[in-house]
C-alpha cells in the first residue's frame, strides 16, 4: 500500500484508490500517518478529533470503532499475493494507544524528508545542480496543502502548520540552488507568486530581487525591497535584515558578484544559510 498525506489523504493498493470511510476514520488515519511508526496515545487522538468542549461521552468507543474500521481497510485483500505482500501495514494496539507500522518509503512525507536532506547536503557541498534536482523531486511529492481534505473540515493540527512551513523552507532552498545554476528566468514566475502570498519572508524577497536584477529589471528589484521594508515597519516596527539591505546596495551599485554564474567554477552569491531539516514532528 502507498500512503499520501502531502495533499488530500490518499491510500492506494496496486494503483487503485482504497476507500477510507467517514470523516472520523479518515482523521484517525491522518493522525496515525503523521506519527507513523510511533505510538499515539488514545488521549492524543481524542484531543485531535474533538474540541474539549465537544468531546462526547462515547468518544473512546468512536475511536475504537475507527481503529477497527481502519484495520479492515489496511488488511490484505483476499487472494492478494502481489509484490506488496511484504509491505503490508499494521495498526496495532500498544499502550497507551495505537501505532501504525508502515514501510517509510511507502509514505510520501518520509520520501520528501529523505530527498530534502539529500538535496540540502548537496547544496551545502556546493553541488547546486544535484541539489536543485533532488529538491524539485522532493517538492513534486506535494499535491496541495497537507491533509487538505481534513483541513476543509476544521482540522488544524500543529503538524500541518509545521509541514506548511517546511514546504516553504524547501522551496527557498530549491530557488537558491536554481539561482546558483543561473536559472533566474525559470524561477521568476514562481518567486513573484510566492512573494505575493508570503510578503514578509525576507529570504524569498532576496531571491526575487536577485532574479529580477539578473533579468535586467533593476527598478522592479528595488521596488521589492521598498515593499517589504514598508510591510515590516508598519506591521512589526522592524527594518529589513542586514542581508536584504546589503543586497539593495549591491543592486544600486551594480555589484558584479550579483551576475549569474557562467560555469560551475564561477564565483557565486550565497543568499542565505541553508536551514536544517526540521526534526521529529510533535
């Protein structure tokens, strides 16, 4: 079986979608997959599935029924003896709750984490081409916001916020790798859209400024700085970071180090330190 949480919750077996049942059963599976191969206490499941003031007297029974239903969903179909036989997931009772055991490579978020770690390692090693490829492949695992179908019903777990932020961090790492490879034109449209959605992310703004400058659009690059400075001052009373201010000055003086690299040995501008991969999710 394959499990996907980087987008609407999906489970497939032999390339066919597996029906997952009602909302509580889907939500229970989503939570167990976010914490795959770790014990999830029953009390944590109750808190995740209901606001405290709405917790029904039968909540524990509902969770037990959801687990029973999921075990049926995850069980091997009769007569199935295909190549996936050795990878059948198991939903086990283990004090103080339950654990869903899955092959890490059958869960999209684990593949994403692995490729991100490899891509960031290559970026730190100066291999921007391989870093860009690995980070593109990692981001291709995403089909929309994590567990988007559950979020539509009001689910707002901390893990979903953390995943959303991690996705943005990885996008920035990928843009940095692409810029180091001289592909400023190829990422310009994505940068414009993301900065419009996330106007206070200074690293994104730096990357957009550099891409615009390299495309011969110096005035637009400087206007990005003006907009982010105004937003930071008005919202937080803060000036832009020193890095962003230095980039503005470099653009004003046409600093030659801002030019796109012409070959693998060319001097490159490092926009920011690569951020470490987030640790285990809460």
